[in-house]
C-alpha cells in the first residue's frame, strides 16, 4: 500500500504504481479539489487500486483508518504548491500575473492572503513575513503594506508585489540572484494562509503510526523552513532506533533535470526506512 500525501496532478502516484507492480494499491491525498479531479482522470486506468481523499495530510492516520488500512508500505509527500497553482493567476500565488490575493489550497479554508494583508497589525505582519519568509526587510515591507492599505484595500497580487518591491532598498532589490523581490513575502503569506508548517509537523509525527516495518517514507521540500523539520524528524527517529536514514544528504536534481524543469532547482528529497517502534 502506497500513500501519496500530496497526490496533486497524479504524476508521482502514476510512477509509483507503475514501479510497484500490479498488486500495489495507492491512497492519494490532496486538499485541493481541482487537483484531485485531475489526479482522478490521470489514475483512472488503475481502477479500484486507487482511492483519493480530499483531506489535509496532517490527517494521514484518519485517512488510513477510513480506508481500512492498518499501515502503509510507502509514504510520499511532495510539499507546497503545484506548477498549475503558480500558473493560474486566479489562485493568487503568482507575483508575476495579476490575480486576487487568495493563496488557499483548500477553498474551504477560512482566511485568504487578502485577509492577512489587510487585517493584521503592522507588527504581526512583519513577524509573519520574517518567520515564514526569512525576509530581512520584513519590517519595511510591513510598514509599506500598512501605508498602502490606509489609502485603499489591497486585493490584487501585482499590487502587493509592487508594494513589496518598493519597500526593499534598490541595491538589495536587484541583487537577489534573479529572484523577484516579492518571492519571500509571497512564500510567507502562502505558508500562513495554509498553515503549512503545522500540517507538516503533524504529518511527520503521524508517520510512526502509519508505516509497516520495512516501509519507506520520503519527503520532497522546496525551502529551508520545510526541509529543517523533515531533517530533524528523520534524524530523531533514526537516533531512537525506529528508522534508518536512507539519505544522509538530501537528494537533489542534477544539471539536466534542472535544465528541463527549472522548478526542480530547490527540491530536496529525504527518506527513511521504518524499522518499527
Ligand atoms: C508539489 S504538488 C504535488 C505534485 C504531485 N507530486 C504530482 O506528481 O502531480 C503539492 C500538492 O500538495 C497539495 N498539498 C499541499 N499541502 C497539503 C496538505 N497539507 N495536505 C494535503 N495536500 C496538500 C497541494 O494542493 C498540491 O496539489
């Protein structure tokens, strides 16, 4: 039994099912309904072998219970957003295309990025941008946001991207190794809107009750705030003798993969083999 905690468009799930052979079954989880529809289509040919759940992966154990599965033989999580999220302006993740400041992965979630940007106190905003974006100009950016929203509610992605860019001193704005000046602020808002780090911690904590002895768990992260908790959780399990590290150093994309898929640039994969409690 394979569990893809972030089934997305079904690419990994399809590859896993093909690699695992005709007896393998897969549970796919995603909190984005539109991605689940795409995954359903892509995985249709596997028939009853696939079950998809609209859920947060923090509910991994509950999903296994609902599927009547005591434990899994492989668990994969490929964190964050999909390329389709970044490419669809109306989802509000992109600072390059104009769209509403939404950023919710789960359309039922209570807060959009627009709510945070317009309602948080200046200090709360600065802390959020610093903590989840590791943005050194967080205070200046928060000040600029508050000044701008006094004039008019901020509701569009490009509006926010401009406000952020103008708050960063010009030399720093142009020296960010090609990254857009709003990258870190957008990352911070996305993490806060979707409560991403809390979900990750909960899922990592649930692995012990979700894996069969000999099972493998792998997580692909895209920035240090995600990679750190994964590294720590896996190291703790290994030092307690419950798991064996399969990756002393994270696996990263090679030159060719980065050329073919620039978004693989920041991906880091870490994996363990579960030994048992
Ligand atoms: C990088 S994409 C995964 C792409 C997938 N591996 C594929 O092959 O198409 C991440 C997916 O995880 C989902 N996601 C992110 N955080 C989640 C969470 N806490 N619970 C459930 N799904 C989540 C997103 O909606 C998105 O579809």
